[in-house]
C-alpha cells in the first residue's frame, strides 16, 4: 500500500486502522452522552415522578402510566415559581444589558490601544478569575454594608445632588435585587468583554477609514460600520452572560432578597430544604427549555452567518 | 531634471491644484516622507511610483487626512488642509483592499458617502444609478460584496469613491489585486473615467507599467524622497539618476569617465565595455568627470554582420536567450566578461529558426549615440 511507504501517511494509516481515530472523534460524544445526556434524562424522569419517604426521595407511580405531569401543572399555576422565573429573567436581562453597556466600550478600547497596553489590560480583565468567586461575592457583601466606605461614599454623593430634606443616612443595598444585579454585572463582565473583543479585534480598521473618508463623523462610523459588524460578538457575549445569570444560585443566595428569589435558589430550596426532588427537577427542566431556545436561535444565526461567509470565498 | 517637450495630455502650467509643500512625515526615528514638494494640476492623472516603503502610501494618507504631516503644508484647491479631518476634505479614496462594507449591498456601498450630502432622496438615487452605470454594475446593485468577483469589487470601490464627486480622487494600488488580463482592461477604464469626470486623480503604485499607461505625470519616489517628476517618456527615456533609470524598466548601466567633449558629441571611456562610447553632446559634461552610461536593452541592435558606420559597435557571444513571444531577450557576453542585455522584437514568424542569433552565436551589438543616457548621480 502506498500509504505505508511515506512515514506521515503511514502514521495516519496506522492511526485509522487501529481505531485511534474513531476513539478520538468519539471522546467528546461519549463525554456529552455520559455527563450531559444521561443526567438530563434522569432529571426529566424525576420531574415526572412523585416524592417518596425513601432515598433517593422519589418514586414512580405503581400503575400505568407510571408518570404524571402534576409538577409542571403546579409550576405554571404557583405564583412563587412564576415570579421566580420572571425575577430571574428580569435580573439576568438587566445584568446583560448593563454588561453590554459597560463591556462594549472596554472591548472597543482594548482593540484601539497599542499592543503593549493591550496585553496588560486583557490581563486585568481576566485577573479576577484568579480569586475565588465566593470570596469576591463576600467582598461585595462587605462593600455594600451600611457601614462600609462604599455605601457611605455613595450615600454622600447622592445626598449632595438631591434636595437636603430628602437626605438619608445610608442605602439598603444587601438583600435587594439591586445587589444581585450589581454583583452579577461585576462577576459576568469578563464574559461579555472577551467575546466582544475577539469579534471587534477581527474587524478591518480600513472600513472605518473608508467611512470617515466618505464623510461620516466618528460617531456615524461607529453606528454604521462597527456596531452592525459586531452583532455576532454582542450575541455571543449576551448569551454567555444571560444564560448563567438567569440560573444563578450563589449571588442571589448571598446578597439577594429572600422574599423575591431567583429560580436557581428555588431549585436549590426544593432539592434540599423541601426535599421535593421531582418538583426541583421540573423547575430545572423548565428553565433549561427557556434557555435552550435563545441558544438555538443563536446557533441558527451563527450557521447562517458562516454559510454567508463561505459563499463569499 | 531634464527639460523636454511636455506630454500632450499634460495641462497648461498654472497655480497647481494640489500643492504639497516641503512635507515630511516621521514615525519615531523612521523618516517615511522626506521634504517632498509636488504640484499637481487640476484634472491631471498623477502617479506616485516607488517600491514598498518608499513613502508613497504615507503621502497619499496625508492627502486623505488619515495622517498629519510632521512638517510642511498641503493645499487642495487653495485651501490649507492642516487640521481638516478626512470627513471634511474634498477628497475621496479608493483603498487597496477596496474596504467595501460587507454588510451593505453594492447600491448601499455606492450611496454611503451621499448620506451626509444635502440632496433629495431622488437625487441621491439618481447619482447612485449614474455611478453604477459608469462602472457597468447596474445589474448587480442588490448584491453584497462577497457575492462579487475581484474585478467587480474594484469597480464598486471606484464608484463609491466617485459618487461624492470629490475634487481629488486618491487611488491606492488600484489594480494591485487584479490578474493581468483584467489589469490591462481596467487601467484603460480608469483613465477613461478620469477623462469623463475631469476629477484630479492621484494614483499610488509600485507597478511602473501601470503608472506609465495611466498617468499624465509620474513622481518616482525612493526612501521618502521624490527622485524625479515627469511624463512617462521623461522618466523612461531621460531619467535623472541611476535610481530612476534602474527602477523604471530594465537597463544596462556602466561606470565611465568622460574622455572628450565636442560640439557634436561626448566620448566616454567605459572599461567594462572595453571601448569608448559615443554619446550626444551634453553641456553638463567635462573631461575627466566620473559618470554612469546607461542604455536600454531595446535600444541596442543585434546582428550577425558588423553594422556599417555604427558609432557604438561591440562584438560578443550570446550566452543566454529568453523567448517572450513578441520579443526575445539576449544576454550577450563581451570579451571583457561583461554581460549586456539586448531586447529584440521577433518581427518575423517562426520562433527559433527565424531568430537573429542562437546560443553561443557570435554577434554584433550596436546603438546610436542618442540612446546612451549619461547620468551624473
């Protein structure tokens, strides 16, 4: 065989024959099957079961049809769950928009500074990841407390601009939705900046020069050229922030308002405190479907964009 | 610069439309453009010609307003351009990469520059249609740039830059990305559009053929300095330096010493040719001056017999031979071991058998005294 003559094709021939190639290709699928699909099926199955005084604390019905959809019916009927879903989406949406408004100029700035500065600034964007996430959330609890310099400073700043008889002593920040959004924006900002930077960095600066040359002022150039061409980056960053933010558990648990919980906390409470695993599973499945649709829309958009790119070559 | 009769298409001399006055541009220690002064007439097609890094693109970017001169001034139509941003200049540019907006159709690309102009929608649509007609792209108005071929993109870029009817159009390597056949066609098209619109064109190119066919006048640049400004004929036939002579076309150059100057001729002894070259009388020459003698390959005649009465005749042997179809290049070795390039048109059909000489053949070379270019720098 010719492929046995030259060492490279000989190696690849060996690679194909011995099945290493199939194994290599199969690895991610096996991984996804074992650690995503199987657990997902278990959760879906659990959501169709009933609670039981055993371990694990659920059981299927004794007779046909063995499953029931009561959990999902309760989900849509119970005010607590509906409000938790709405709060989650509301908080996640606000956090996403704020991340975009803060992150876009930062990402754009990263593409414009000289390369030496760029690596330093990129480093600073990634640096918070080197500290424990939990530790950073606790740090925010300290910062937001009524006796902290941050709270006092903010209070003084607001008191300085509002009429004197409206003045107040401190701001109640911890245990509010405001705190949840603030800490989520802080935590997820890098997930907005990095995909946006990757997108903006690839844009051809000559296009901006061409638009300037054709009479557009810098703001018009941004609106007409940079912004429309960075839509894929905005979508990628938006999803990377919105999806984890809507299922966030730790931040609302530590700084959020307990009477207005987010869905992650509801799932957690159902699992641990209420020991109602089927209900918790039903909430998790519902959340997954709510998040899967925007994700699918994005994948569809990406595939279309790539097909367009290919057609251009 | 050697004074000659002006190119027929060169406009009448008056106050130049674009005045580049003692412009320099430095990037750190690097001098990109060094004290350049050029006057470009209204309606002229002017070329900046030079190798990469010669400063021609930097000069173009300063005209467009993307870079500011470190020193010196640029005037366009009498207006000082210092501090005028690109969007306020009466100048448009066609970029080397075309820089078409990928998310806009051909029509939107061409109409983009008109957004900020004071005109009605009907006028705007009219202008876009006119421009698309001019570059023959009307049927493709709804396409996106990635659905076009290279030549079509080039024409969209040209139409977009022309749509605002600028006073000056800057073209950065306009034919650089096109294949040879398309280049030949397009360069005439560009010259044609320039003639029709009457807009002043400034073309940057590294391709001397492109510069020579397109431009009324050419500025030859090297290391940030303008070496010569003149018509295609002037820079080709009357180069003012060995740099220009060597950059434009191919040439045989030899060092020599002026032996004798008379009313009729200049005699230069050229050791590498093993002979004294007779050239036309030249007032700059003094006996004893060290100069360079240059002869274009196509100015040298090649024959089997010794040419009768030729002022400059040399014997040699064909060492190398290249057949290019319309002409052949002979590399002839002289008794002094010097190689001389000679171009000869293949006027008769038949290839090898009809050629003047073959490999190893003994031949005679001759050239007229007027063909010898004498260069002092």
